[in-house]
């Protein structure tokens, strides 16, 4: 390998890094961690038990029935846990429980 080849390789490597650097932050932001609404810290034990009794889950087993289209869901900001007028604690928009009620209108 002569000095000209090494120089060309170094230039190409540097150009590749220069092209990737502006894209990297957008990629990292795009890989946002999945929303989880399972933190019951601070809830009284009977409220945690009610979540269990209602069989609340963060991921609905039936895509046509989600908390987001339930009458009892109170949405929060986009990509955030909402609330429910029946089940205490954080509620995932794509969650579900056995008291799902079709949203009116
Ligand atoms: Fe979700 Fe059940 Fe509350 Fe409806 S009642 S928003 S399905 S937790």
C-alpha cells in the first residue's frame, strides 16, 4: 500500500463519517423507547389490585378494542399514558381491560 492509496482511503472514511454524523441524532430520536404504562408506584395496594381484577394489559389482545377507543379512556399528550375513569394508574392507549366499553359517537 502506497501513500496515495492510504490517503484516498482516509479521505473516503472521513467523507462517510461526515455524511453519517448529521443523520445519527435523527436516527436516535426515531428509536424512541416503547411506551409502557405499567408503573404503579404510588398507587394504593387496592388500586393495584383493581388493575389486576379488571385484567388490564398494556397491549390489547384484540386490535379493534383498545383503551383509545374505549368510552372510559382519558387521553393525555400524544405518546403518553392516559387515564381511565374506572381503572386506576397509567393507561396505555393500546391497552385493554375486561370493562372495555365502545366509545359513543
Ligand atoms: Fe382501557 Fe378498560 Fe379503562 Fe376502557 S375501561 S380505558 S379498556 S382500562
